[in-house]
């Protein structure tokens, strides 16, 4: 009886042995790294950038919460999108006759835009107070709480008020720290609607240090006669840009009553950009539009900024209209079958709320 069991046992074991040997052969012919590590995240529009993130296995542990937040939001080339918010930008109580907040509209633009949804993974929302931080976490975004001892940045800071100026300088100081850590970034105000992937319109030339939006574009991307707007810009981390931001922030105490944007303009017009060897590109408002100068081309515009506007209520009112206009364009484009470069038969809605915020009465009509 014992002898009759042996062949049956051998037949049972042989298939298991063969499967095990096959598994070992397959493993030996595979790269261990490819089996153990996830693929590195890449972003095609930034493929020309000079820097690449190290594999997490070779990085030193993050030295603080900011480093951790930057790593989580960063693209593979150490590029991050940074937006800064306070309670006024996340609290529905600051929206008159609307359930939207400024942060809601900002995020909605990524959802409605062309090629923008994936970019949300690389947005770092910097919160200036606890309410903004909790709202960011609730939306499951990449969040970082920026501590400002002795200063309350939670409420709405009206344009050119004392607290508004303090908040703008705190922002400049924070962004200087990001550059020192070796991260390139797009800084974007949350009143900028991302309708298309802006990286496509930004230069991938590694020698471009700063690419910055304008309130009005004079046609020359190198002309320092363009009036810059610090609500949207792309800056590369290097010695030149770090020196610029350090110089910029050092002017804070000698610039009472002047907003940080005007200080940067003064630095440019005084020859400091050239002295630092900076290569700067001023962005065409056809692609990087705003309420100061509306883009004429729905088929080309990448971003729309609620500049030339004074209050959050006004911005929310008019940016809601921007997204409504954009949705009409997208619907028309899909249904009409027209090519992208065909002329859209409508214009942007009048910026009624923003005009009224400056005391300018106007009828709420489409033009």
C-alpha cells in the first residue's frame, strides 16, 4: 500500500515545483526597481525643464512640513503650482447671493478647463489661517498652513488696505523660501481661472528665469514697458531669481503704502532685472487674460484673472460669469463642429461687479 502512494505524491508535487522554477526565472530577468517602485510621475508640458526629482528612496527625510508639502505637490521636475488663501476666500458668507467661494471657483475652473484636471494634483494650497486650512483639507487638496505670528490674515483684506499690504509681503517672503529650497513654481492667485493648461503657452526655454502676466501687453514679450501683474507668474529657482526675491522683500520697510507689485515694477524700471542678469518674458494678455484687458480669442485663452477689481464679492460675481461664458463656448464648439480657430460669436460678459466695486455704474448686459 505504501508503494502505491508514492507515484501519486510525486505527480502532485511536480506541477508545484515547475511553477516555482518558472517564477524564479521571471524574477531574475526583471529589474528589481521596476517591481518595487511605482513609475515616476511626469508632466509632458514641462519635459524641457532642467531638474528632475530624485527617487523617494534616495531623498533625505523632509526637514519640515513645508518640504513635505512641496514634495507631495511637486511634478517630477520639482515644479509646483502655489495658491494662497485665507478665510475670506473659502467662507461662503463672503459671497453675496452665491453659494460659491473664491476657492470653489478656482477649483471649478480646473474641472471645466481643457487639460487642467490633472494639474490639481500639483497645486499646493497655502492657508493663512485655521479655517482656510481646514477647508483645504476637507477638499482633499495638497495643503500647507503658513503660520504668521501676531498677524490675523483671516478676514477680507481690501485692495491697498494696511492688512492687504502686509499679506502681500508675507506672500513674497514665503515664495522666496520656496525658491531657496530649489523648487520652480507657478504662483497663481485664486481669482485666476485656469481654462487651459498654461504650461503649453509658457516657454520651456531653461534660460527663461521669470515669465509674468501683464495688465496690458504692448506686443513685445521682452519690453520692460509692459506693466506686470504678480497674480500669475512662473519662476525658476536659481541664484538670479533668489537674489531678485530677496532684494524685493528687503524693500518692504521702505515701501510704506506701496503694494509689493509696484515695488517689483520699480526694481525693474531701475535696471535691477538687467543688473541681476535676469531673462524675463512678459506674457501676452491674448493667452493670459484679465479684466484689465480681456482676451479677444476664446480659442487661445489659457487663464482669466479678476484683476482691476476691488472686492471678493465683485470678483465672485464676475468670475461666475466667466465660467458661464466658458461653458457656453465649450458647448458651442462641440455642437457646431467648427475648428478651434473659428471666431466664437460672443464676447465675455461685462465685468459688472468689478466696475461697481470702483463706483462705476453699468447695466448687466452681454456685449
